[in-house]
């Protein structure tokens, strides 16, 4: 097996995959479409972070014919054309929980820094200006935090913010259980109008594109603070700049941007540069050594288990199957279109070859089905060839 890992994936991921017998190439940068397609020639496992796009054109390129799994060493998978990956029998994995604490801690640090106006105090001190005034500086205790998106990050932020003495409101389009004393708002406008600080923690689904602009900023309370540590494309930065310049928004912290440099050292451009009461960070919400190590181990482990055993637990796009492995048997992993009768046809092929099924597990998810079958057979390659020829087949792999 060959693996290509991009964007400085943690060394523990490299070590884990190499320990499983993979030949690993690790790069410290993202690749554009053309370079990525070329680099995938002969590669079975691709690992990326948030900068590398994996569109349909790359997945459908001749060089990607051997690709069986993609690991997103981050939370989101919107940079991957998951539907096309599924249609080609490529499993996709991510790390939905590993960097939750790191993002939450950054959000809390920025809330305190903005509320105490530490950015301006710091700039003054570096310029040789001593200003001990308390004007505009506040405690976070007693202030209302409005959380937009109450998933893993939003919910944990809710709990820790309450521990600091903040009052918490949240809004989510899904029906989420409120933790602690958090209050659910019936609409986004209700949350915006009642919060001293608004922080976004929404996912990367297309429907969230440009969800926050001039209209939403206008509803926010005068002098409130704004944070976005979710996705860059959800916020209109020109509108945010206008509200900060006018004083309607007292300060902001932004970690994600609509267009981001592909690698370290490239110039960063944004309408938000140069504002003294704005904290800009280079997409580092999950960039702690602890989070990156955990993500590296978690995603690499999922990739290893899928390649070796066919296990799809926590896969983004395939049914979740885990079948205990026996070393005395052959395992066949069959991804297929989810239509009636496929399992009967698979087992019919096995019966024609007089092969006994020792264990079998089937799962379906939307338009795709996945079945793991352990068999005792003298010539499993012939079976795989016949199963590959079934019209419902997307991909077949002989794992052992």
C-alpha cells in the first residue's frame, strides 16, 4: 500500500501507517488539482487537512484509479467531493471530535482578550505607550454569550463559558439538548439581539455559505463582539469591516477566511487587516500539539483498519461495519449500489463456486451498500473477478 499525506499531518500518523506496512510520502503543503491528480498515481490512501481540495475531476482522473480511502485530518470534509468518492467506492474518514477542546480554548481566550481589550493594550505597550485606563474593559462574568451552532464545539464551549460565569444562549437548526443552564433561542435574530458576544460554530454544508452578512450584523447589539472559528465562507468580511469601522461591532476574532494561503509564508490578504480591535489567526483553532497528535492517530487508525480489515466505523460516507477478523480465512469487501437482491447475487456467486460463508455483515447507507464476507476458498481471486463483473458492483477488494 502507498499513502500520500499532505499539509504537515502529524508524524504519529506516518508512523502508524508505516507500522501497518504502508509506504508513506508526507508533504508539508497542500497541492492544487493538477498536482494532486499527478501525485495520486499508484496511491491507495490520501491524507489531507483543510487546504487541499479533492474535487470530482481529481477523483475521476486515471491517476486516482487505485485510491481506496481518503482521510481528512480535521473536522470538516467539505473540501472533498464525498458523493463522487462514494460513487467510486472510496471511503472517507475524518476526526469530528479530536480538536474540540483546542477550538473551545481558543474561543474562550479570544473572548477574554477582546472583552479586556488586550489587543489594543498590547499594541500600545509595544509602541511605548502606557495606558492603564479601565475604559472599555470588562469582565466576562455576567455577559451573555450567543453560540450559533450547538454541535461538539458549541456544546463544550457552552459548558466552559458557564463555568466562567457567563450566561449562554444558543441557536441551531437541529433539535439539540441544552447543556447546563444554556437557553435555546427560537431564531437566529433572537440570539443576535440578546447577546453581548456572538460566536459561530457551524459546519461546512453549502447551505451555510454567506449565512452571516450585513443583515445579521445589523441585528446584533451595539458594542457587541463577534467570533468566527468555523468556516471562512459563512461570513461577509466586507460587512464585518464596515460594522467595526462604524463602532457597531466593538471587536472581532476570526480564525477562518474565504480564501486562505496554501502554505506557510504565502501572503495573507483580508479586509480585516490593520484593525486594532480585531484578532486574526491563521486557521489554528485545532492547531495544538495535543489535538494534532490525537487527530493523526485517530484518522490514520481508521485508514489502517479500513485497508486491512474493511472496517468502516465512523466513515463519513459508507455504512458502519466492523467484523472481527480471522487469520485463517479470506475476507472480501464489496461496495455496491443499494438495490434489492444484491446480497443474494453475491452469495449466489459464492454458492456456484461451492464456497462456504464463515461470517458475513451487510450495511446500507443511502444509495450505497457494503458487505464484508469471510470465506474459506482455494482461489478467491477468481471469485473477486466474478463479483466485480456484477452490474451493481462499485468496488470489490480481497483483503486477506
